[in-house]
C-alpha cells in the first residue's frame, strides 16, 4: 500500500574527519564551507571557499559549479552541509561528501 514513512535514499556520503581530510588532498577536490560569512571568518579548513547555505542565491551558486569535481562540504555540526549535499545531488552532482560532525569534530 502506501509507505507514509518513505525516506529518500541519500545520494552523498558522510565521511569522518580522517576520510574527509584524505579526500580534500585530491587535486580535483573542492572544499565548500556552507556556514555564514561570520562563521567562516572565525576559522575555516584549508582551501575552503564560503558559499552560505542560508543565502537566497545559494542554489544558483551551486548550479554554476562544474559537475566533474569532487565536492567536500562542511558546516558547524554537519546538518546544514548534509542538506546542501542533498541539494547538490538533486542537481546532478555525483561526487559529494559531507563532513560528519562538522568542523567541531575536525582534529587537524
């Protein structure tokens, strides 16, 4: 019958800090911090660019990114970046990774 509790299958991967750290070393890796500019300015991961998920033009910004790269997204706790990863995979991006636990779990 009807599955009222059907949940969409995740098309991106949640990575722990170690796997995320290894992944961002790749030359085709693009690191995206989806926090606000204020949060970003308080500290960021190496090579990270800031695309604020709460910005009204966030979807437009990610639509313009090349789809042949690997995207590593993070936020404070992993929640916003998880939503951003889902949005990217819905737009056809295939190599999208979320930092599980966010930057607060980053030991490097």
